C-alpha cells in the first residue's frame, strides 16, 4: 500500500498489483532458404486489450536471426518482422504467459516492395506528414515523412492489398493499393 498526503491532515491509501511481464522469443528466417535474417525489425501488437492498454513490443534480430521481446502484457500477441527488401508474409499469433517466455516462434520473410509517391491536399504538396502502411491490422511498421514537395518512400512493404495512412490527415484516395511488384512508383495520395 502507498500512503500519499493530499492536503493537511488528508491522505489517500492506494494498493497496486504488479503483473509479471511476458516475453516472446523466436527467430527470423528467409522464406526462400531458411537462412537467418540479421538485423530484422520485429514488432508485436497485443490481441487482448482487457482492462489495460498493453504496450507494443519491438526488437532487432541478432547474428543468428534470434530475438526476444520482453516487457509485454500477458495474453495474445501478433508478431511480424521486416528487413531490407523482406517482410512477413503471414504474421504469427502467440499466447504469452506472465512470468514465462514463449516457445521459440519462427517468422518467415518473403520478398517485399517499396512504394514511392507524393501526398497532396488538393493540388498542394503536403510536407511533414507521416505515411505508413500498418502491417496486418494495427501493427506498426516502417513509415516515411513527406518532404517539402510531398514526396515519400516506404520500404519493406508486404505484398498484397495494403491500407495507406497519412498522419495527421484523413486519406481520401486511394485508401488501399495492391502491392504486387518490387517497386510501386508514382502513387498519389490525396488527403484532407
């Protein structure tokens, strides 16, 4: 219990319960040959919100492609990874228990794409906006800040249909695009 004075002769008693953290362990490999991916960015997002808002986790793989993401709230987590020219084709869902590490999970990376384009508000370029493509729902991935001419480049974008976000704006068009080749160039995002 913590006793805190809030005024002369007044106090508040508060009890706190600490929950042990959960840890997710795994390795990141190339889908084509199973070789380890060194320096891959690993991201987690909680699937169970519950009574508290869990923090997202992040790690970078070591020389053997291994990673450990600690400090997580217990519960269900979705895990993805990306590296230069590579991205998770399928996320891994794992249940992380308080006070324990998970069995080793394996994330397989496939060829990814880059998106180059410009952000405009009407006909005017938008500088300083953050362009992103959330991976598999709400998992943050790479992002790019638009330049003075509204231009941006996003790397390690997974193939398939992706949703475009531009903070702090609302995207009018296109809200989604199909990423089906190594480079998509000339994407024009209109915001309001």
